[in-house]
DNA sequence: ATGCCGGGTGGAACCCGA
């Protein structure tokens, strides 16, 4: 089965591209980010007509995540838990639980905060969100179940994950603190799907709309799928649907997906 | 190039993104 993640940059603007991609890629589970829609306004009918169950965690104007699945949802959890006394009103996390074979499969669609500019409260918000994610993931890994954390991490893990590392020096996506937090998450025992299956250079998932970034292949790799050991054992392939970046009215991100042995 | 494009809100100009 195929499990994909894609930051679509607005469901209203990207609806037709999403439908075209679902028909072409036919993922069993799709994790979407930046739906930029409240739940009540999300256009469901054409997606459901393709055979998908759909769960959203949206908000007005910004952020928002969704899970599409041909399998029925056994459970849905919206929002990354906050630590004591904290609060978070940004819709960036949704978890679905499915049954694959006779075992549970947990899949998360997450949209990690950007964190720029780094001299504002946005950067500590990013780092605290990452700390919350790590705490949540530690608990889930203790279940020793197949778990896939998929989404837009807004982290460039290594210099080879961007076209021009100098351009990203000091940026929240490439700050040592962000990269360290991502490594710390991985070190809980996750397998990052793409880098564990290919060393192909210039493998990116985002190209800015500006300054001809796409034409120059000035991209970055920030959309990742992290697999628990039980999920990684079933990993049989990874791919990036780069061609969607050349479509009319493209998202600035492209889909990434894993082949998962059911 | 701390906004060059693009989406969303709201109905012009501004916020946000990476």
C-alpha cells in the first residue's frame, strides 16, 4: 500500500490538482498539510467519490491538516498534546489509526511551524512544538506498533538537502537548534524513509514560487516520513512526485510517498 | 533579495509562508 504526504498550500486553490494527483498516484492514505480551510468548508465530495474517508483538522486562513484514507478510521486524534499550563490554537497535527492485516497502523499528518523570523516568538514556538512532538512520539513508540509521522517538518536535515546551504544559514529551517531537534526525534528510533533508501543528490520537495527557484532547481527537502521500527520493517520503496511542481497552479511542495508492505 | 510569488481575508492592503 501507498502512504503519501503533500503540503498543498490551500485546498480551495489546489482542489483540482489534488483530485488529479489522487487519480494518478492512487495513494491508500494521504496526509495533507496547509489546507487553509475550516472543517465545514473543506470540499469533500469529489475526494469521497474517489473512495476516500476524510478527516480534517482545520482553521481559518492558515495551517490545517487532513488525512485521506481508503481504509476506515478506527480512531482520530486532533492536535498535538500540550505540556502543562501551555496552549496551542494552531491546527498542525492529526493522527489516524487504521487496521492493516490484523494490526493497527498509526499515521500522523503534521505541519511543523516554520519558525521565521528567528528573533521573534515564532522560533521558540517551533522548538517547543518539536519538543512536544518528541515527547508524544516517545509515548507512541512505547506501544511498539507501526507508526508513520508524515508531513511538512520545515527542517532541512543536512546541507545536501538544499541546493545552496549558504542561502539557508541562520534560517529557522536550517538553524542548528532545528536540525538538532529533528535528529533527536530520529534518535528515538525512527527511520527517515527517503534518506534510508536513496542517496540521490538534489532530491527536494519544495521550490519557492519566487526568483525562478523551480527553473534553477533551487529546492529544499523539508517534507519527511518517519517510520517506527515496526513500520520501517515493512518499507519497500520511497518516491517523490516531482512532476506535480510543473503543473498549472502548482503547490510549492510536491508529494512524497512510501510503499508499505501490508 | 526579511517577500521577487502566491494564498487567504475581505473587499484595500496586509498577514503569512520558507
